[in-house]
C-alpha cells in the first residue's frame, strides 16, 4: 500500500498538472479521483491536506483539516487576529492537537502565531 500526501484546495480541483502527473504515476484514474473529491462536499476554501491510500488501482481519500499556518494566513489577508479567530482555529483543529486541554491548545496556536511574527 502506498500513501500519497497532497495539499490542495478541494473546491478548485481540476484535471491539470501537477495533480494529474502525481495521480497518473501512481495508477489512479484521474476522472474517478476528481469525482470522488468533489462528492466530499467540503465547503472551506483552505488548502486541505489529504492522504490518498493507494492499493493497486483502487484508492481511498482521507481529508485532514488545514494546518494552522494556512488558516492564519487566510485570516491575516483581511485583518489582525483576535481572540474570536483563535477560538475558530481551535474549533477547526481541536481533533488534531495531542491534548484535550483547551488552554494548552490555545498556547500551541499562540506559539504558531508568535513564530509567524503576528502581533
């Protein structure tokens, strides 16, 4: 079994390179892949991380939430980040954190913001 890791905007998937090259090299039917991706009905416009589990000519798509950096960059296009934005990031990413403690999760988000030099 092969695992492909891609970062794509699911709503904007189209049969163009480099996606077609990656899928074709791994024996995945491109049209079938695009139909399956579009049938997922993911509403966000972030770059989602996806894992594609490939076994012979069949595949399974696992959609992971976008990284904190991607969400932050999207928010920063319009405004500075406030506490409400941090709450929204937490809601999107809470299943990805290695702790269930909300305060520790907030600290991780704040650490990412600090490393991105956001005031």
